[in-house]
């Protein structure tokens, strides 16, 4: 996640898995799931970003058959 021209106080990244994928482990984020929908939100130490600053998160997952690339939706608070 990268802040634009203004500082942000929080962020989230959402996507929908299309091939039965699941998240099994994550770091630098809090993951919530509901069916195929996944949302990654900042944790306490990486939510506030100055203008132009960025942070990263990661996860491990599993899949069945195909492993298509989802479209991400980023939201800053």
C-alpha cells in the first residue's frame, strides 16, 4: 500500500478468490475472510503512512486446480 499526496491513518486491500484459494498465514496485516472475499487491513504499527510512504504485507495460501490472479481494491482512511 502506498499513500498518495496526503498522509493516511489506515488502509485495507480487498479481493475475491475465484478458484477456491484460501489464506493460511499472513504477516504485517490482519486478514478477514467471508467465503471467497478476503480483506487485508493494517495492523497497529503500519496503518499511518506519510504522504508518498508505503508498507507491504504478505500471505501464504492454498488452492485447488487453477490459481487465477484476483483484482485488488485498495482503500485508504
